[in-house]
């Protein structure tokens, strides 16, 4: 769990490449589960903003009712979310020191 945010960020950045469609489906499912878990973890820690952010991201990435944003918009979303994950990871790592 220590590096989960970095792994998810890497998975999202790999989506910028031309990958088989199955990879995108796998990423959507994996990040949905991870974001829902993170939302619950932040809920338990009483971090309301991060709870809402990760809950919304879990809904955005869920693979069951697809949100058609187009490849360009999804690429932008992937980059922004990857940067967010790295930023949160850096902040949480710094707080533990």
C-alpha cells in the first residue's frame, strides 16, 4: 500500500500510449477499486475533501456505465489524476517524517 498511488499514477500514464483495449478496461476497474478503497480510508481518517475527491474519481473511472469523454479528454484526465496521486503521495510521505 505504501506505493499504491505511484503504481496507479504509472498505470494512468501508460494509458497515454496506444495499448490494447483490454488494458484500458483493466485500468478502469483497478483504479475504481483503489479509489473507492482510498475514499473509505480517508473517510475513516476524517479527511472530507480527499474522501469526496476519491469517491468522485471512483465514479468517473468505473467501467460499468462508461463516460464517453473522447481520447483527448481522457488523456488530460489521466495526466491530472496521475499528478494528483503523486502530489498526495509526496505530501503524505513528508508528513510521516
